[in-house]
């Protein structure tokens, strides 16, 4: 499991875009959203750097949560 902070994710449209972006890389990825803290927890076979690059390209730059 990997957790990302996505500060630009603030609404349902944002959530849908983030989900679509991740599923384009890994259709079987499991994503748990925490909209209040603007975080996702992700179970995916894709590399975190690939996820970060795809999210940034979609307008949602992400950082790994600590």
C-alpha cells in the first residue's frame, strides 16, 4: 500500500479524474480516497513514480505521504 497526498483533489470531479488516471495505468488498482485530508491509499502493481507522473500530467501533482 502506498499513500499519496494530492493537494489539488477537492471535489467529486477531481476524485473521478484521479481514479481514471490511475486505472489507465493499472486497471486492477484498489484506491481508497480520503477527500477531507486530500489523500489516497493505493494498492497497485504500478510503480509509485509512474503514478506520480501520470497524476501530475492530469493536473493533480502528488507526493508520497510519510
